């Protein structure tokens, strides 16, 4: 592992922590302000260590709308343990569902870098001895993981928990796919609005195995969060109630455990880079494949590896997939099963127990975590119940739910969530319908221009081209909802809620001169999931000629910080990290 360079301020925080404020009388003006803000009750309290809570509370995201309540519990529990508590809130938190379908989604992936930088700023400007992140959704979770390894002082993460499913076993994806049904006359506007009212009942990250819940579950395996972090629901289910806002006592209890754990990590000087390793990243990918999680995890784990100085080859995912059975299918892959169901039968530990007992997995149980080793968790977890979580012998698929496809239009790779693809679509050949943006493609789908057998190609939606690689749940859900047997490929990305033959992260992206930018309407595209291949069926000579004629990309966004992001962001196969 080659640790990435950080500035002198962060090095100072690692060495001294809050001792910076005890270096002499010249620091007393700052101490006076700590008294003014109420963090210190008297100057004697300066002797106590400092723990900083970094919360991402906002009522703009249902997974975060209750984090003020959980943050209050966390602060109280920390104070009981005799530490000074700083409490900061990050901004720039994006709710992907609400940002979906308009320009706002371009801010989502970039917000990961923004939030990591904010946390570095908070800790660098106000040196502390440990910090704990409280988050839940989309890019906030991986941003906190990245900040943990960048700053590398005792730290951990705790989530607000998943949302319960809605009435009639619905969730957010039910609404997105219903839009597709409505567009082809299979659902009335009245029924669509009725579904909208019941699908998302209250607090929590959306109920299926979408990006937020995938990343919260992966935190348990990376070793950055406690068992139950990803699956204990945010609220209690109140029968007969449309809205679910009563906090789950088990989630509150997890917050209290987290308060004790962060103090333990601080006292024992256990840091994120003492825990994170290539093996723990392998383990996280194995979990993702076993449960058919979001393709976005590929972006975020590659970025985490980069932040930690761990080299990671994208193609290695196929080797992990070949020895990891897909033992769980959760909405959207299995619409009637939600994260609360997984929690009921043993959570993440039970999923990994199933994979480990299958005896083929590359799972490393000796990997370190904040709670001991991964084996301490997995071997004490229940065996698969057989219905929600299957045994390897009865798995949904003998291979994991993610695949990396290569070919002449994905030289550096592309990513597919295989757990969301019907087996009869694993081999697919069709003519291209090419669009230069998500909006163009969605408009065509909703106007019934996409037919069975087509391959929808959406280019210039990658990290640089979008910019920001906006999620494309709207077009993928519209195709699924309209029951169109078509494929979709893009240099952009998908929501964890996407299902179907949807191939994203095509690298290099069109904006960087990638071959996906050379595809023309009516070109034949061949996809073979089993062989991990995706190819444009034209001659090498024709491909070379098109390459010569390719127009140099000019960013769609010329102002604000998204323009700066477009200038410095790397491709998806590198995790869409910033080059500077």
C-alpha cells in the first residue's frame, strides 16, 4: 500500500490531534471561543479528548431527514463518555431520486469529492482526536469512507438505516417503472399518482438494494461500520399507517454502540488504514456480487482504493464473480424482497455465511474491522433461510451479480449488474439507436421510438462528458416499465434501482475520445455476458477511419464548479476520481 500524500495540516492532525490547542498561551483565544460555543464548560475541559461528529442531516433527502434526531443521541452518548464533542454538518448532500431527471443529477457524483473535501476542511481547521460520520444516501456514504482514509485518524461511519417498503410491497422503483407503464398506456395517471403516495413511506434510504443501501452494507465488510449498519430499518412499521416516521429503537441502539466504539478506536489509536486492505476491498466486492448490489459500488470502491493508495485492477472483478454465487436478489431484481427482509433473516453476516459455507469464495475472514475480524461476524451469523437468502447450492446464479465487459467499444471496461438481467438476454445483438444525452434518449423511449431488439446508446454522459455521470434510472425504468426487450449502453452510470441489460461505465468515455463516441445509428452491436464481451460489429479499418474524424469534445458546462470538475475528473474505470 502506498499512502497518498496529504498536506501538512492533516499530517499535524494525525500527530497531535487536539493537542494543537494545548501548545501554549497563544492558543487560548481559540479556547475562549470553544467556551463561547458551549463545547467546553470550563477551561479545565480542555484536558479531555475531542471527538467530532460529521453529520449530513438535511430534509431534502428522506434517508437524512431524521439524522438530526440520531445526531442528538450520538452527541449525548459521547458526552457521557467524558469527551468534548464537536458537531459539524456537511453541505452539498444530494438526494439522487429528487435530483433525477433534470440537470441537478449532474451534481450527484461530483458531490462525493465535494463532501470528502469538506470533511478534510472540518478536521484540518479544527483538529480533533477522532471523528464519526453519520450519513445514509448515495454519494455521502462513499465520501465519508474516502475522508476516513484520507485523514487517517481514528474514525468510523454509522448510517441512518434503510426505508421500509411501501404499501402493497412497493418502493421508489415501482414509481419509476410505473412512469414507463403510463407512457405506453398500461397505467392511468390516477393510478400513477396513487402509487406515488404509498411507495415511499418515511425516513430511510430507499428500500431496495440500490446505491445507498449497497454502500451501507459494504461498510460492514470494509470494516468501517458495525454489524447491522446496512440493514436495520430506520423506522418501526406502524400497521395501517401510510407514513412511517417513528424511529426504530434498534437503529437508535446502534447509534449508541457507535458512540462507544469510536471512543474505543480513539483510545487504542486504531485508524482506517490499519483496517483497510486489498483483501477487505475484495470482501466488499464479494458481498456486492452475492447480493446483486449497485454498479455504483464499482466506482466508489475503486475511488476508495485510490484514496488509500491501493492498486486495484477492474478486470479482477470477473475472477471474484466466478467464485461468488449470487445468493440474494433484492428489489429491483426481486421486487417483493426489500432490505428489511434481509435484516430479518440475519443481514449482511448471513449473506456472507452462505457464500463462505459454499467453500468456493475468495472471502478473507481474517480481514480486520472496527469490531474485530470479519470472521467474528460471519461465523456467528445465521445460515441462509433458503427463501430470502439462498444457499450456494440453490443460488440464483453460480456467478456473482456484477460483471465487467470488454470489447472494441469498451477497451478499458464497462460494468453490468447481471443479477438484474433475464437469462435470455445474456446474448443480445441489435441495431444502435444513438443519443448524445440522457434527455434525448428518455424522450425517444417515452415517445415509443425504442422497439424490441434495439440497443440504446447514450454517449457524452461520462464523468467528463456529463459532466458528473448522472444516473440513468429514468430511461432504464421506462424501458422496463414499457416491457421493451432492448439493451442500453452508456459511458454514464445507472442507479442501483436499474434492472435489465443495461451496461454502464463504458471506458474510455466519449468525451475522452473513447470508441463509444464512434457508434452510429443502425450499427450492429453484439453483447455476450457469459464471455464478458461487448463489440461494435464493424471492421477495424472502419473503426480507425471514424477515429480520425472524431470531433474534440467541448464541455457542456462552462461555468461554476462543475466546469472545474469536468477539467480534472478521470474516467470511470479509475473510479471517476479527480486528477488533482
